[in-house]
C-alpha cells in the first residue's frame, strides 16, 4: 500500500515535471515573441506622444479611447467594444501659484499643483498662518486650533521600505484624507508634501477625498524639495504666512469608456479571463508608467497569443479601464456589466504599478487557487517574475472580488515608481523598452497558463 | 543512534535558524542605514558632474583619483592609499566623421565614433566599397575577398536573452576581434554596429583588440539606427562606398592608480576582503553606470559599517580600480601587489554591471564556498538580491583567481544597461537613487557576512 502511494506520487510528480517542461517551452516562445516583436513600446509611444495626458472627462481621454480601440483591432482581437460609464470631470483651471511669505518680507515661490478633485481657492487665493503636521494623530491633537490656518502635511515617504507602495500607503493618508480632516477642524487650506520618494522639484498630484460632512477646503501638493525647505524655515521661525491660489473645480459627470478587446476561448468560451490597466492619467503627466504601460502590456497579451497561433481555451479580454485616478468608475462599470450578463469571470490580472522590470505577481484569491499559481513559480524564474505571493491586485479589477473572481496584480520593481508618479516626469522616456516588454511577456505567460489550466 | 542523529540535526538546524535570524537583524540595520544615509548617490553625482569622463591616462582620470581618495577618507576608512601602475593612453583625437555614399550620389552622415585602442585613418580617411558580415564565420568564408574593402560588422544583440550580458558576449566578438580579423584578410577599415540592445542614435564605443601579427586597420562604431539603415540600403544595392575619418592613436603608457580605502579587521586583520569597481570610464560618457556606480557602492560598504559601529572581523578594502576599459591594468596591479605582499585575499566582490536594481550575486569559487553563500540566500530575499548562482565575477577582481581568492560579482537587473553602455547617455541622470543604494546595501550585507563568518 505504501509502495502504491509512493509509485503514484512518483508518477504524479513525473507528470508534473513533464507538464512543466512542456509549459516552459510554450512560455519561452511567448517571451521570445514578445521580446522580438511586441508592439507595446511603440503603442505606448503613440499613447504618450500623440495623446499625452488623458484625465477622465477630458477631450484627450476621448481621443485615447479611439486610439486604443484601433490598436485593439490591429493586434487581432476577435471583438473590440466599449463600455460607456459616467466619470468625474475635474478640471485644474488656471496655472496654480503659491508662496511662502517669510518674516523678513521675502517671498518664496512654491512649485505646486492643485490636488485632484480639490475645490479652488477663489480668485483671491488663501493667505494664512501655517501649522505643520507630520501625522494624522498630530492633527487630531491640534484639533480646532488649526482654525483659520493652512495645514502643511509633511509626511515623507519611508525610505526603508523596499516595497515602495508600502511607503505610499502610509504617507498617502496626508493627500487622501488630510484636507478633509483639516477642513473639519476649520483650516482654510491644505498644503501637502508630494508623495515622491526622492527629493525633486516637481509637484506630484493625485486625488484627495473630501468628506461631505465637513467644509471642503482647497488643497495643493508641493514638491519634496519645497517641503524640505518649508519645514526648515518653519522650524527656524522664519515663516510669516503661506499663500496659494487654485481655480480647480469639479464639473458635472462626463461620459467615459472602458475599451475592451477579446479573444474567444476555444474550449470554455464562457470562462472569462481579464487583463487590464487604466487608460486615464493625471492631466500633468503623459501617464507612461501610470498607466499607459499597463494598457499596452494588456493588449500585448492578445497580440502575442495571436502571433504564435495559440488559441486560448478560455476567453481572454484586454481592458483599458475608463477611470482609475479620481473615481474608480471604470472598474465599477466592468463589474456591473459582468453582473448584469452573469459572466463567469474566473481570473483578472491588473498591471498598474508601472512598466518596470518584473519581479512577480501578487495574488488575492483562495489558498487553493494561490497554490496552483505558486506551483508555476519556476516557470517564471528565467524571466524575473517568480516572486509570487499573497497581496493586493489593482483598483480596476478589485471590484470583481464581489463576484468571486480570483484577482492578481503584476508586480514590477518599485524603486523608481514614486520618483515620477503623478508628476510631469511620468513620460515615455522614463520607460525602458525591454523592461516594459519583459513585463508583458510574463503577464502573457500567466494569462496563458490560467487559460490552459483554469484555476 | 538514529535518534541521536535526528536530535543533532534538529539542534544544528535550530542554531542555523537562530543565527540567520540574528544576521537578518544586522542586515536590516545595514539596509535601513544605506537607504536613509548613504552618500553613494551624492558621490556619484560629484564623480559624474565635477569630473565626468575619465579615460585611463587622461587628466580627468587624475582628478578622479584625488576626488575618490578624499571621499574614501570622508567615509571613514582607516587607511587610504594609492597603487601606482602604468596604463594604456589612448586618445580619440579630432571629432570623427563618416558617411555612406549612395549610388545616386547622395551622402548619409553616420553617427559614429572610433573604437577604443583603434588606430586612426590618417588625415584623408578611408573610402572603400563595403561588405556586410553577420558572423565571424561569414568573414572567414569571405577571406581575402574583403581586401581593400571596409567590413561592416552587423551583429545585432539577441533580444531574447533575458540576461543581456549573454547577448553582449555573443555580439561583442564583432567589436573585440572583428577589426583584427578583417585586417588579417586585407580590409582597409571596419565599421561595427554598436553593442546597444535598443535602437538609438548614439555610437557606443569600447575597446577593440588588434593582433600584432596582422595589419591594424581603423575601426569605428556606428549607432544601431544607422546600422539598420546601412544594412537596408546595402541590401537594396543603393550603397556605392563608405567613408570615415578618425585621428585616434595610442600614446605611450601613462601613470594610473588604484585608489584603496581600508578598514582593518578586528579579529583576523590578515584576511582581506576586497570590494570594488573601476574608476576609469570611456571618454564619451560620464561613466555613471560603467562604473561610477560600482565605485561609490564599494565605498558605501565601508561607510555603512562605520556608521553602524560594526567592527568587521576581517579586513575590508574598497578599491577603485585604475584601468578596466582598455587594458585591465588596475586588476593586474592589484594582484601583483597581493602576491608581492603575500596577502591572504579570501574574497573579492566586484560591481561592474551598472547601478540598477539588485537581482543577486554571481559566484566564481569552490562548491563549498558557493554553498556557504547560497545558504544565506534568504537573508537577501527581502532586498531583491536572492538570485545567487554560479557565474563570473568582474574584470578587475578576476586576476585574483590566480591566488585562489573566492570571487563574486554583484548582479543588478540588466535590462537597461546596454541602452547606454559606453555611450554619451551613460550619465548620472540615468541612475536611480534607490536602485543604486539598494545595490550598495546588498553588497554591504554580503561583505559583512563574509567578514563575520569567513568562507
């Protein structure tokens, strides 16, 4: 009996090794094809240079929809279609300005930008005394003593976190919730240190979230270099007041679209695998790494399978989501449609951490499903993406959790992302062709494995 | 008896786990200190922006020696000293020029540069018919039929090699040996496709190696975009001749220096651990990734240990080698001195693959020694450098093999290296602060482990 188990185990094991070998041959083909013929880099160039910034609700976004839909056709999707949804329509208005007014009467021009979704200051701007806080607890402690003041949120990103998204999560509360809480305590404005991990001269925008129960106050991000200067001068007692002027405003919702390209599954067409990134970007950036890269990589999954003549067993959809940055409406719409059509969404992979060199995947699914993907780990090792662990997925595919979809996120190396995230420096030139393609190759390999074996 | 073995095994295992836990605490401190306070990035800025290109034999190189010696002192090395050696002194001369002369009489200006160590064409330049070759075998087959012609070596780097150094090795023969072999067959000039893995407009220089038995012919590198154009026009039969003019020459050997900073070991001072990169760079580049990054990372090993108050058991030396690019004389000198002083060089680590995000280390040592380092693998996992495998080390530490030193190379991600290698684009701006520091942190961790436990 024991011998029987042993023999069975050896057989299963050999079969496993055999199937992994056969899979590794296909994956090598996928990688070779991608590194040689991928159009991801050229598509990204077009998206960044022909369109550029494409905030939800903007004319640029509408142009990007047309461009990406035509790219989806070119790469050979069976079907290309749009999902219409309403999206927030926030506009920056005139070029913002702001200054630190020093006690000696001198003025220091701040490199700043309004935070996404923020209200404007009115034509006169706001001028007020400043109080610096380094944590939300500190603000809560100050409470209504900040009334009539500008709160300066100086939450540097923690340099010691090797996975920089952890630092973004921790310091990000300053931008996400800071202005709302400052408003609650009666502050008249919020100045937020940019969520940049290095010291640079660019303000990094991003959405702030107001609370409808509190007054909504205007809010700007300043560059990390300016934040360092500001904090230093405050400590020295050299700051009299700060001033800034923004004319941003939230307009009524506009129309947006998810752009979808599909290859129908040959054996289980009803089982849908989604791979996507978001098409919208901040208005200050070309959105090359955030998230043009995710969009072109997702399209490349379809292109590579087509080019190799691989007919996936399950249906594969590449989705360029409508609105991640300041509303998450694209992902919500995709879920709503999936529910309405009672779709069997078995797996969804998002690429929204930049087009950098691959490290692995992060899994948000059952243990059994995770273990299946983790058993494929060695297949990804030669291509740099074998760090496959439990974690989050992405904002756009996230809503699918509601219908039990197994979710995953592509995890590129995160060291450079927050140097350029949401800033004018997130441009095509800051994407490496090989890194982008290698990410696409690994994504294609994972999507192919799931299409072949299910979860 | 069996039980006894089991208990011993469990005890050894627990001890192993315990010691790894204790080590991981120290390594976490090393990484935190590096990511927070490293001076590597600022030192690299100075090396690139205050000095810039620093080819062996140049005045710039001499200035770099002074700068790096003062940096070594600043970071707290016990002893800082120079090792003098003679180095090749090749000079580029006047700005090179070259053209493709088309059959319709039009001329196409080539973006080119003389190859390092190459002879000049003389004032008139060379003008000749062209034959394109795609392999050395093809050239050998053509043999003396290339007499009087210019040989165009068009060896594109293989895009499917994920470790790009493999592609460099394969295609590199065109630059290293191509001109010598073309000279042997009577060619009058060599035009070599740059060893760049992407398509760009910059010529990438690098050393060529003549053979004293054959005529030495002038040799240039052209940009990869130009190589594509050239090959296309040749295939169409549109090329009449090619022309280029270089005034490069090899002068008599000049004086160079290895710059060395040392922390004396507290328990085994006679056992020496070397960590280094090379100080010389090509004259066209700031040498930021090749190899300013290796130099500043090596110095940072000493700085971090000092800052943490760690007294290494074994002697640690940071070495900025004198001459890697066109002679390898720095490493040779270091070996000669080690031999003359009968030094016990137990381990040497080189960083000469760029300041990119860490992947691991490559080991060139006995299996027992390798296994010891591989047993530390998990300690590097949180910091991205756990890919520890057998392989090469580096050109500068390589000669130490002669005295049995265990050798290793730091292995950063290689996707971006050959976009900028040996070209005018190898500048400070193309180094990421966090990637550079994270590399230094992992190097420090490995050096510390070896200093603690020996090999």
